[in-house]
């Protein structure tokens, strides 16, 4: 398993920005082989994927996700980041870091709350 810990959530006004961070343990799997994802879950809604980044830095976003978000990684720090700009109240959710190592189960962080409100 991979232990994931998220940081950086909080309260931000509409139009503001936040940068979420997630660090991953590498006791079993090297971070450099993991595709990393960010998901979010709003109250009463299903969890949805926000962004993904492959080990080589290739990024992928669901079609419905706007371009206000950017995902990046630092393999030297075992970290993945989600930069969120022009935040809207509908971005309010718990944001989760996720990965699925080879031949292993899904791994999730504990989540970090992002609230967009004036």
C-alpha cells in the first residue's frame, strides 16, 4: 500500500486560488512508477476525478473539468500538487489524493476540505 497525505485545503473566496499538496510513502512502490490522481467529493455527490498525472508528467483531465486546474508532480519529493485558480463555490468539496499501484488496491488519502465562499 501507499500512504497518502494531503495538505493545503481551506477557506477561500470566489475567484481565489489554492494549491493542494499530497505526499506519498515509497516503502513498497517507488513514486516514480505511480500515476497520481486528484478526486473530489461534494456534499451529496459522487466522488469525481479532477486530474491525473503519469510518472512521465503527462497530464489528463476529464472532459467536464475546466482548465482552471493544473496538476504537477515532484518525483524527488514524492509529491503531487493541484493548483486551483478562479475558484467557484461549486468547487467546494473534500479533495482526495489517489493512486493505484501495480497489482494492488486503490490507495486514498484522508482528504482535505476546500470551501469556496465569501
